[in-house]
C-alpha cells in the first residue's frame, strides 16, 4: 500500500531529502545505482567507529572482531542468494570485476594447459571450443568473453535478439552444442527488463557440458534468487544496485569450480606458501581476494541484505511487478512510444526502456530532467542490443521497492510532454 511505501521511503535519508523539496524529483534510476537506507549507512559507520581493523591479518582481538564482521557479511550474502556455503561467495569490486575474475581465470587456465600445468584442464579453452553469450548483454558480460575468445582461439558466438530485444529457451537450445564450453547471460536484462528462464537454461547448458555464468546484477536486487537451486555455475552482482555500498560486488561459484579456477590477480594474503620461485594459494574464497579488501563495504552489504530480507523479496518483487505493469500499460497506451522488451509485463521486472519516435533520447532526457524525472538515457552499456533494434539509444525508467505510483505517472506524463514540446505526437 502507499503507506507501506511511504514508511519504506522514510528509511532512506536520500528520499527524505528529495521528498522535503517543494517539488520532489522522481528517482527512476535504481538500475544504475540504488540508494542506501539508514541501516546500511549506520552499519558502515558503526563498524568504522568501533571495529575497523585489518581483517585476516594478525592475531589481535580487534582483528578478530573485524574479521568476524567481514565474514559474517559473507555468510549473510551467501544465505540471501541460496549458496549452501559462505565460501561460495567471493568479494569483488563490482559485478564487472566479478565477471572478469571468471573470464581472466579461464584465460589463465587455458594458458596453463598449453604449458602443461597440472589442474588446468577443467577450464582450458582452445580452438574448436565455443563461448556463447546473447546479443542483449551488458558490455560487462560481453567484452571479457570477447577477449577470452581472442586469447584462447575459442570461437565467440551469440544468440541474436528478436524484434523486441528478447531471446528464448528455444533460441538457446539451437545455439548450444557439445562444443559450447561457456554460456554467459543476464538473468534480467538491464535494457529490456526481460527475465530469462535461468533454471531451464542452466539445465540445457549442463546437458552439453557447458559452464553457465549468470549476470545477476538486475535480478538479485529485485526478486528472490536461489543460485544453488537455479543450477548456475557462476553468478555476479553488485552491492550498489541492492541498497548497499559501491566498491563491492560478489562472485558466486559452485565450490568445485571455484576450487579449480586459477586466481587471475595475485598478491598478499591469498596464499599458503611463497618461495622466491612460486606461490601456493589458499582455498576459495580467499585465493581470489588478494590485497586489502573492501571491509566496511562488505559490512554495509550485509546490512543491505538484512534490510531486503526484512522487506521480503517476494513482497518486493510483487510490488515491482505492479509498478512495471503500470509503466508498460502507460507506454503501450501512448502512440509514438516504442517499448523495448516483452509486451507481457509478467516476463519482466525492474525497468522499462522506451524510444520516443522522432526524438533523440538525449533530448528526451533533458526534457525529463527539467521536469524533475531522473532516468537513464543512452545505450545503457548495451550497444549491440540497441544496434540490433535499429536504434542508438533509449530512455530507461527503473523502479525499486521505494518507487511510488506517482513517480511512474510523472515519468509517463513527462514522456507525453516531451512529445508535445517537440511536436512529435503521434495520432492515436
Ligand atoms: N550487468 C548488468 C545487467 C548491469 O545492469 C550492470 C550495471 N549497469 C552491470 C553488469 C555492471 O555493474 P557494475 O557497473 O556495478 O560493475
């Protein structure tokens, strides 16, 4: 209800500040970055004021307490995404970094296999092997795989998108074959909001022996996600899109795969034994966490997860489905607006992107900004998707559990206002 949303908004200093303005702006850019509730800001501050120390280094009680907070956050995140063990959660800088840890690690394994390094076989790629992605990917889940293919001689392939920017289980079935070694795709597209059928896709990939890498950036903040149950091998997401701090992201992995993946970045504290000639690495997750880690950010992310659990992800998803439905209906009912992604709101979550026929998205963005509607315009780091749809940019409104109906309506009104202002209204 609207009073529940108002109560939730009050838990966010950012929204309290917005809402105190005479004409509060509408924040519809959570897909780019979300705001942090007081509980998260307090957890970071409290940790820094009372417990900050160099985790996993030394034996003092202070280090022990800081390490307990850091590892407690890991356990909390693990439970939140259905990982049976905290060791399945590796801290990274963000989702981009997490995806790179996998792609670069496979590159290391491939180079190692060529030199006969024992244990490299599990991940070794070479000519004849295939890496499969989709045309809808965010650049973060695209470029690392392009480079891995170039580095190993593997063939890079992609599932093309359909006219609405989506792709289907059947498209994947057609593209996957026994040469496919890696299948990387987004759970929820950051450009179309399309929710992929992950469990079925992971099973398909497994049946041909491919490793699945899930970009879960836009799903984990918006819906219940049980990665163990979905059956994916690796997954990546970012703290700053799920009410947590920036500077921290997560790589999830199956234990046996994390244990076999070479660390692509090395250095202090990730090792068991170092000589002048060589190094031996700790088991996961620490083998992937060399150097000083984002400790207060991890603590903050733990608090963000606690906050989301308090709201309940089923409830958050149901709420967001209502908002997305309202967006889809409003866009579909307005001539001259082209909706990207599925017309059926039940196949989407979190966001809608739209093209205002006859206008460049940057003109739309400027007009919306003047109306106090904060959205993202451009290609949203998905240039190939936009190119496939015959456009260069779009206007994206993204929602979260704090978004109000009024904000959605102001976005829709502002789009119609832009049509009138620039004289591009279409006949009904
Ligand atoms: N994948 C998707 C689907 C995203 O939406 C984003 C963020 N726009 C990323 C990857 C990259 O996330 P980050 O910038 O936090 O690394």
